[in-house]
C-alpha cells in the first residue's frame, strides 16, 4: 500500500540542552561582605551577584556564600573572652555579661548609633526644607535664605537620600549584630552546659537549657533590633 509522504508532519526540533554553569559556586568563594566597603554595604551592592543569580534561576544551597570569618561563633567567642571579666564592677550596676557584650560589639554599635543620629537629623531637615519650599512658592523669605527653587529641591533630594541610606544601614547592621549576639549566646550556653559538673547538672533540666538557647537568645536578637530606636526615643 502506497503511503503519501505529505501526510507526515515534521517533528519539532530537539531543544538544546542547557549548558551547566562553569563558574565556581558561591559556597566555595569567600563572602564578599568581609571585604565590602561602607558605600557597598549602604547601597547593598555586595549582595547583587546573588540577587542576579536568583533572578535567573532558583537558588540552591551551593549558591549561598559561607559565613564571614568575623561572624563565626569561634571568632565571636574569642572577642567575648578577651573583654569578659565577671569580677569587675561597672557603672549603673551593669552586669558583667551585658558590659562584655557592649565591649565586644562596641565598634559596630557606635556606627549604628551614629547612623541613627544621622537618620533623625536628615529626617528633621526635610521638614524645614519642605517649609522653605512652601515659603519660596509664596515669595517669602525662608529659613535658609535661599532664593533658588532648584537649590531647595536639591537639598530635599539630598536629605532624603541620606535618610534612606542611613536607615538601610541601621536595619542591616542591627540585624547582623543581633544575629551575632544570638549565635554567641547560644554558643556560650552550650559550652557552659557541657562543662557543668554532675551535681550542677541536677539543678538544670534539658528543657531549661533549651529555653536559654532558643527563647532567651531570640530576646537578645530582638533587643538589638529595637534597642537603637528605644535609645534614640
């Protein structure tokens, strides 16, 4: 029986297989946050490679950078041990543990507080600039004695940019410090639990130790997140 070749439809072309990425996975590279500059942290440029990769495909475990050496529990505990002195007395009856935490992260906390002050200053400046713009539109003398609307708009733009950048830095830095404090607290509690004598272990149940390592450490994290704003308030 004769078959008509015209009755057969041409099969679609075989799709080309996607070539696997030959670049080194992020998990095998150093975390760029360790060497990121201050402008890169403020503008969140250091994390853009991961954002770009996530826009192309779903991120996997191998696509996440390892933790910075400075943020590792071993490094944090070494810094804490250098400043912790349980026999030392501190002003305002501050506990040695709280004082040690403050001294361990004193540089980071100083930058966070300065950024909070800068944010509040820039935010307050916006109200004065807005009032000056309204006075300019009404042909009135303003607080800055500026007669050009372009300069007033430039001041508003600059103050808004400074406020946004400062707020972004505060949120990121406070979250990072809080996460480090939480990790440090969990590490200290775990190490202390391992070093307890048999008699001392009878006074603490496993549930109490787990509570210290979960609920109480989370309170430390939340305190660091909300602490700068409570201090500024």
